């Protein structure tokens, strides 16, 4: 039994009430794992609330069958909030859950991390962080199995969706035989691959398509076509009336071009901080760059927040990536 399960056992033995939160600008893995994990905790007799900082993207709303996901700005906290402990999913930085952190961190009794990103090694010793897992949804499935609990259709659909999203439809390096085994179990419980793919990737708004075109128009081709850098600005969001989350997937588009091995997107939501997303192919570790700047992620997919201006951050991001092309 790994120390992750032991840590989880100890945490669950201390508390009966829990809040689950994923990172700001939530994605399918963070949301899917939260929905499935809530079901598991309830099967274990716990009281559970999901509270996130940002709204669920339209493409992920289908997972929230029972309208269980609450947004911090509109939820009424329990009077006994100090009796609740918190689970932080799909990020190993507690404050990366956004405004929910500001409101809850000094009210809840404790917090525990379920994650699969590279980050602070000390956190691995006291939480459940499995960096070789394809997704947090994969970890949650293993926890279902550990506690000998069955998946419901809702949990199976949520887990399958999160895995599809975080593996890039089963093609990213952390996709393993276990990943496919879990996907098979989820389909046995009713998860429909066609419908899930349709919700995730064929349900975008027209404004998101316009936003994507504006992002692509900023592309800067660098290092003889091996890297492409792009921008997602607040002005673009105002012009298109698209949601920030609808523009973020543009980071992956350059990697569909032959010869491109690195993609950078510098982005800023309305009223939010400047952020950097980085993607690579092969043996180019952007997680190290992210950690050097206070962020984290995976070897080929990582990011960080910046306190610099948008343009200063853009230049910094390009400078950071230069190490891969110096030779």
C-alpha cells in the first residue's frame, strides 16, 4: 500500500465533513474528479460540498448531473464551517484554487491534496500526489477500488471525461495500460465515449471560434519554426465576448504543425493575473521552468502566474524557453 493511501486513510479518520475544490479556471479533470470523489466520500458516510472559485465551463456542465458544483461567490457556507476539512484536487498549490482559498483557508480545519503534477516534493510525503498518473480522475478511480466501492454512472462518466481530457484523448505520455483499463471499466458503467467527446470538443460557441482566430493572429514563429508563441488578451475577450476558458485550449494548436516542438501562450482573464502556459513534445521539461517561476505541471505541459506586466511576461516566457534551442 502506497503512503498516499495511508495518508488518505489518516485524513479521513479525522473528519466527517469535507469541502472539495479544484483549481481556478477548472477543467474536465478537476471537475470530473471532484464529482466522482464526492460520490465516493458519501459512500463512505461523509458529508461533502463541492465549492469552486470559477464557474464550470459550458463544455463540462453535462457531468454535473445533480447540480452539485457550487461557486464560492454564490454559496452560503455552513454555520459549522470550522468542522469541515478540505480536499484540493488537480493542483498541489493550495492557493491555486483562487478566491475559494482566500475565503476558506483560515476557516476549514485542514486541507489535503489529490494531484498528479510535478511540484514540491515535501507535499508528496503528507498528501496523495502520484506524478505518473494520467489524471486525478485516474487516482480517484484507484481510491474507489481501494475502498471497494462501485462506480455509479455519474462517477464513471466523470472519470472517463477527465481522463479523456488530461490524456489528450489517450495520446499523452502518461497514458498507461491502467488508463485504458479504467476507461474500459467506465464504459461498462455507461460512460459513452462518443457523447463525451462531443460535449468536450464539438460544443464550442461561435465566439470561442472567433477568439481562437484572434489568438492565432498573434503567433510569433521562433527558432526556425520549432516554437510558436501566442497571446490571449483581455481586449480579445471584450471584443469577442468569449469566455477565458474557451481560449485556453489554443495552446495545443501549434503542436499539430509538423516540426513544432514547443508552444507558449501568455494569457489574462478579465480582472485576473497574467499566466503562462507551455507545451512541448519529447524530452523538453517545461515543468522545471514552471517551478522556477512559482508554478508547476507536467514535463510536457506546465504553467505559472506572473506578477510582471503582460508584455514583460511574454518576453520572459520566450526567454525561459530559449534553453531548449540554444544549441
